[in-house]
C-alpha cells in the first residue's frame, strides 16, 4: 500500500499504460508499420506511466491543480491531471528522481511527433524519421519501467512489465539495426558534407544546410527556411518561444546578416567529426542560416552598435545602419 492509500489506483494506471504500450509495439511490428497510431499509443503509454509513478508517491502529485483536487473526484476520473512534461518535472522536484536532459528530450520528441500526426492531420508522415523518434520513446519507456515501476511491482504486475520489456527489446533492436545500417550506407555522403546538423525530425546528425536544408537520413527537406529554423530550435535545442520569453531570454532565430532572412540560428549543434559541439558557457556558439547556409562562430560576428542585429561588418555596424548614418551626413 502506498503512503496515500491508493496503490490499487496506481497499478490500475500501470496496467492501462502497458495496454497503450502493447498497442504501440504491435503497430511498430507490422509490415508496413502503422507509425501514426504507434506514435499516439506510445505517447499515451509514456504519459500514463509517468502519472502512475506520481500516484505511487501520492495521488495529488498527478493532479494539475493540487489544492482543488479531491480523492473522490480523482477516483471518479473528474480531476484534470498533469501532462507528460509537467509530470517529469514533478518527479524531479517532488519525488527526487533524476531525469536526464536526454530522457526529457526523448519524451518531448514523441510528444511533438504525436502532435504532428494527431492534431495537424499529417498524411505523408515520413516512416524513416518516425521510426527513429519512436525508438527514442521506447528507450525512455525501457528505463522508466525497469528503474521506476518494476522494483515495487506486485508479482502479477511485475510479470506483465517483464513481458512488455521483452516485446520492446525485439522492436527496438530492429530499429537500431536499421539506423546503423542506414548510417553506414550514407557514410561517404556524410563524410563529404561541409556542414552537418542534427535533424529535428529523425534526430540523426545528417542535416545538411548549404545548398538547401535537407536530411540525408530521413529526406526531410523543408520549403520554408524560417519554419525550418524554428523547428530546429524546438526539436534540437529543446527551446520553446513561450519559455524563452517568459524567462526574459531572447529567441535564438534572427535575421541572417548575409541573406536577410529570419532563419539565422544561434547555438546550432554543429557536428564536428564524431563529436557534436553544443553551445557551452566556455565555448563560442555556432551560427547557421537555414536559408543561405551561411555559418560562423561567435568570434566572426558581432552585434550592430546601432540596431543590435548580427553583422559581419568590421566597422561594428550593419550595412543598413552605416548607410543611414552616411545619408544623414
């Protein structure tokens, strides 16, 4: 029995999550895979399992508004509950579970995939990109079931969890083998690329920017460079415009000093050989334009002393401000 006296609810929720998970694994194992419903069911499983772990600690932790929640309403299913990302934060802050940045990003990747297929009526969903994003979700589920759900599970539930882990291992192994084989096939193209970024759709370091944004792994090739830059910031740098603005920060997509298109990303994760160089406090961030492909380090670029836009001018002012200054004289 949990401290909150709701162990029956907790394990009912676990079984619900395993049911969602079973459907997701079945859909991934089909030939061809039904990735649309796999994404919906996998994220459903992740969200439900996170709530189950919160309920094990105390049922109120799964409630969106803790102060307004009642146990009777919660048992009746009438109380709004947290979403997956909120649940992860509560697991860290209230339960003391360490959630790595990568684990949170894996959950968020499946959330964004679910949103694309469920809320935006995406018909031509790319099977290659989807497969790799689903694998990220399965990686999280394996860790979460093994470390957070299985240890205190009653015998019956423990058997169900072990069965689920066995099924996941089979599907996950096939996906990882596919990824390794495809990367080996692309090796010569990847080696010949001047600039590689991590793709926000498939999470592979196969995104080329010069000569048009295109992923060699999943063939993602966006028509709108501004939208591509924004998706990269959300999917790879794991930033949201709402959070950045709320915290008083600056959205890292600005006007490119070369082509003047709003697709210039600060802090891009440039792949250098086998190492993905991420922006860090003790290193210069990288800048990449998703329109013209211009890229540089922080040492090559500066803020215009007049308007604040990025500029490569040696005079410390952008061409427009220099022109305006000369015109006034």
